[in-house]
C-alpha cells in the first residue's frame, strides 16, 4: 500500500493537460524499461478530459502506440457503440486517432455481445481475459486458484464520484466488499445505467500506480472524506491505491475542503 500523494492544479483544464503530460512520460518510460506499457482507462468528464488533452498534445507521438496495452476500470453494460459506454467515448476523443494494435485494446463486454445481457458472466469473461494477459511477474489475487491473476498495470486511472465511488464500486454496495474476484457485475447502481461491470479493489491494487482524478466543486466533499481516513466500504476511493504510488490529481475546486497541509504550496 502506498500513501496518497496530492497534486492540485488551478483548474480542470490545467489538470487535464498536466495529467496527460504525466501519462505520456509514464508510458514512454515503461516502454523503454519493459518493451510495452499497460494502462487502465477511466470514463467520465475527468477521464475523457485527460484523453482529449492527450490527443491534443504534440508529445503524444513519443508513445509507441502499437506497444500499449489498454484496459478499462469499469463499463456501462449497454449495447456496443452506445454513446454512454466508456469505450465509445474514449474512441471518439483519442483512440480512433492513434495507431493502436487492436489486439492490445481490451474493452469490457457489451450487453449485446456474446454473453447477452448477463453482466455477471460478462464480468467473469473479462476476469479470464485479464488472467490470460498476466505473466509470472504479475499480481496474484486471493482468487488466483480460480484464475484471479491480473496484469501489473503501469497506471490505473480512476475518476472519483461525488459519493466517493471509483470505477463502478459504490459505497456500501456488494462490489466494494469483494475480496476474491477481480471483476464483478454491478446491479442496482445508484446512478444510471443501473447495470455495469467493474474491476474490484483487489484488481485495482494490482497497479504499480493508481491515479485518482477529481475536478469541480461537486468533488470537494468526496475528496475530503476519502483522504480523511474513511473506510473503503463507506468511501470506495479510500480503498483505491497502487503498489508503488497513489496519486490524487485535483483542481483547486475539488481540493477546496482539504486541509492545506495535505499538499505542498507548489501544487497550486
């Protein structure tokens, strides 16, 4: 477990641009060190804002896109191509404009895919896909005997909801209590659509680095709760951390309720 580090930017635009630059550097460094890089994407306004900033960054050409492995932290269980799906939005803002290897892009199943509208079976299939991509150096979960391995992601990004949810792990819901499976179907989510697929906290914690993104006044209370010692069942964002680093990337509005001593003056 790594203690959270905070970086606070003036506004959400600067946050997105700085996070995109940080991600480019991390991917290039990982590719130089290990030949490829593995990143878990997040949706929502902050995740998509980062991807849009990455698309606009001239330095994006430093990435060898053919050696980048992409996964998702969660997905809305909707038909393929639905505009509300995270993968659809990611393709629109970035993925369709860069030369990715399609075999290295791993979207979560859609509700009209091979598993039909069975979100639990679709989640189990994604868990198997993660396990198949994991090598001997990768993370072994409590469910390893049942195929619970996952790749050791270089960076796993998460948006933080106003209720402190991350991925599709909502406060007090069954998914946030999961300790063995790496991917779960989510039913009765408190925000639409109610059916989703999500990585669990054990899978999230497989990442070398976990980045939590929060911008806007509506995220201020969530950031305060998650960073003030709350339990992960009540505040899932508090249970999201990386093996080497946990980085909170915020704008000044989202950081407005935090004690100033939590982050250095240079951050702002």
